[in-house]
C-alpha cells in the first residue's frame, strides 16, 4: 500500500495523519478523563457520560448565541465563559444524579450500568425536545479559524491546536486535583480502603458525590471543547461511549497516565490506518486490536493493584 | 419422582398458562398482522431467556446479545437471499444470480464464504454454530482470565459496536446499512403470505418452548445450582474444585445459541435482517426485556419481551416523543424499585395475597386463573 507514494509524500501523509491523530487523541483524552475519574476511582459505570458531554456542548451553543446577540464586543472570548459554565452545569447535574440514583447502587455495578443507560435515554429525549432533533453548530470566533501552513504539504488547523492545548491543560488540571489537592488525597484513600478512610474521618459519602460531580463536570468541559471541531446533536453522546470506555479500560482503569497513553495509541493507530483503509475498516481494526489485547491482558496497559 | 424434580407443580402451571397465552389467546385475539408483530416480539424472548440464564443465574451480563441474534439472523437471511436471487429473478443485473446488493457494489462473483449458504441444512447448522463459536472464543478468552462483571459487559458491548461497523462498512458483502432485504421463499414456500406468517408464528412458539424446557432443565440441574453459587461466591466454588470458567463458557454459549435461533426466526417472520438489530442499542434493550420480566425467571423473560415490545409499538405509534422517556424511566425504575422484575412482583406481592384469598373461600380458584395472565 506504500508503493504508490514517494518518500516526501509518505512523510507528509504520516505527519498530517499523525496530526489528525493528535486531534483525535485530544478528543479521546478529553472524553476519557471524566470517565477515568468516575470509573477508575469509584468503579461506577456511567453510561450517560456522553450525555453529560453533550450538556456542556449545548451550554456552549446557548452562550455563543447569547454573546452574539447581546455582547458582540466580547464574542471572541465567550468560549472561556462557556467552558466554565459547562463545568458548573454538568457538575451540578452530576451531583444531583449521584444523590438521586448512583448512591443507591454502589453495591450493584451492573445495575448502575443499566440505570445510567436509562438516564442517558431520558437526557437524549430532553435535549431533543428542548433543542430540536437537528444538529447545531456554534459560530467559532475569528481567531480560531483558518490553518497554519507548516511546509508546502503540511497544514495545521488552528481550532485543532486549540483543542490540543485544552486537552493538555485539562489533563494537568485533573492531575493536580488528583495528586496535589486534599480532595484527590481523599479519593485515593477511599479507593484503597473505604472503611479505613471513613475511620480516619474522611466523609466518604460526600467525597463520592463530589468525585462524581467533578467527573461529570470534566465531561461537560470536554463537550464544550467539541463544539470547536464538530456539531452537536441529541444523540451525539452515544457515539462516543464505546470508544471512551475502551480507552479507559485499555489504559488500566485506575491509572490516569494509562488513560492518556491508551488514548494516544488508539487515536494514532486509527488515524494512520484511516488514510490507507476506509474509515470504517480502520475503526474495526483498531477496536479489534484493542479488544484482542484486552483479552490477553485484561488489566490494561498500566495496571494498578486494587482491592476488590 | 423425576418429574417433580424437573418442574414443580407451580412451575408446570406457569408453563401451561404461557402455552395457553402463546398458542390460544394471542392467535384468537389478533389479526394476522398483529400476530406477526407478536411473533417478532417472541423472537426477542429467545434472547431474554438466554440472558435470564447468563445474567440472572450466572451473573454474567452480556451487552452483546444482539451480536448473536444478528449472526443467527444473518445466516438465515443469507440462505433466503440466495434462494431469492435466482438467475431468472435477477436477470436485469449485470451479473445475474448473485444478490442484488452485491451487483450494486460491483461484485461480479459470489464470495466463497457465501457458498455454503446455498444449502439449507448447512445454513441451519450455521444459525446455531456461528453464534456459539463466536461466543466460545469470547468466553474462553475472557473467563479463563477471570474477567467478569462490568469489564465483560464493556467488552461485549465493544463487539456489538465492531460488528455493526463491519456490516455497515462492508456493503458489498453484507448489504450494508439496509441489511439483507427482499427475502421471498424458503425451499419454494412463500414466506410473505398471511398463512405462512401464521405458520411461522406457531413454529416460533414451539421452538420457544423447546428453548424454555432446555433452560428449565439447566436451571434444575447441578449446573444451574453451580451457576447461582458462582454468581454469589465465585471463589468458594473455585475452591471446592470446580472449574468456574468452563461453566461460564457453557452458559454463555447456550445463551448465544438461543439468541441465534431467535435471530433466525426473526428473519423468517419479518423478512429482513439489518445491522440495526445488532448494535449497542438493541443489545442493551434486550437486557431490559429480561430485567422487566425478572432476571431470575425464564417465564418472566418471555413476558418481559412481549410487554416491553408491545408497549414500544403502541407508545411510539401514539406518542413518539414519550417513548424514550418511558424506556429510560423503565430502566431506572426496574433497577431501583423492582430488581426482580415482574416475576418478583408476582411472587412477592400478588401470590401471597392470592393464597390468602383462596384460603378464605374455595370459590376463588377460577378467579385466580383469570387474574394471573394479566398480572404477569
């Protein structure tokens, strides 16, 4: 399959596809971070994760319209406000869902899976009733349009770079929260030994709720970032759910570094294969390889010792 | 007596009532079109019964039962499609004698792996064998490495996604997103007429009862008790010297075989097979059929499949927007408030009251039989 291309062309193809892969990588990281917090640290399967992302995307959409109508002068900056509000909105919904639903089901992980699937159906229908069945797109500020020409053959879209920067900063943010903050310490303590963590005075119930809320909030930010590279529809969240779970499981559920490494390898493999095969076959092959590796090594790339 | 160990009197009554509903009540009440619809719902019951064994008894939640349903259905559809694509029927194609979608996708020759489906015995064998082999590979890889619970659910869900993408992507070989359509005859017997559909409904019912009896046998056998033991205390069963993985693989394969039969009957009764029945969404809906009926009860699974699908058809005809809300609410309600589904409601709420009632007066007996059918 390489014979038809000359060497510089091949180099450019790999560079361009590699960059497309980097954007996909950022998308995967953004999607998976929230899930890695919720699934990795709490062991809760949240099938409605995609819908929390879409909530963030719709918040961004509403805000872009609001800014365009009322404060056009600040339009170029609306995105940062939107990201913050997306975090608040998704996080608040997450807190509520944990209180109403998840906390009753901690002992029954498979039932959590079904209940959150039900939640995702309800949210989808709510989005459809409120925002309509058609996909909506936000207007991107001018400074995010266009692309940077790197060489004659290679061009890089600016919104792609922006999403990458976002992915890196949010990963850093999550890392700091997880390993430097008091909350992160409590979450890790509970993950290691819930009873002892409670015995030394950690409010495990509240920490669980907060963890779920923060995970959902991060999903909302991810959804907000997605509006920069694609449109949003009521069922868009469902498309991502398998990819996201595979990324997290493949990385080793409890390891943030593993999540990032697996997002990187899956996205690069997929986007480079996409150039030579059809998109669907690239996807099938990537998923098959991931599932195949998971069958041989169920604990994922970066396994952490966990108490059952 | 061997009979009583196979089925208690209460269970026998349950089986007989279900038989009366399927073979007498529904055919008497419904016209041919509606009966065909209920036949379609009953094909999902095959999957739900398999799930009652895997998930309810064994604790193995598969979110990929649609894969096995689809594989069974596609095996049947390939045979029917080849029979429908005679050179005379397809004379207008540039390559007569191959299925129409292959011709549209510039294929000039039947792929080798389609060839066996010219023969009905081989196709019927494939309906069972393909899902089972597939389930065996997944089960062997996962269970011998002691992967279970949510990880197993996620991996099976990934398989549902992979197969759907593959079927849609390989249009020339699989019919793509439209699936395999325009199926006409089974060995010359037209399956599109009303009489054929009614006959197929009864064939479907008989097969369902065969599956139910197998499931009942498994439940009452030592294997069934081991499954429940494994679900509750897997390590203890292992320490008692049993090979846990083998039992799990067996029950998973059995569930896959049931689903394959259901898929084949779906193709025969509905007249097409498409990737919309394979993917993530239908697979997880099949779990809710089982959950609504009561995950421990094989008869409940049949009622669950009938009820949820019936509700889906009537609700989405009347209020299309409300159906998803209703289905979502159903998922949450079943998990939060009725973890044992309708069968649980029956045995915990209704049955004790009925016993009280029948003790009070002897005349309550005929009333009891009348109340039972709608209650489940």
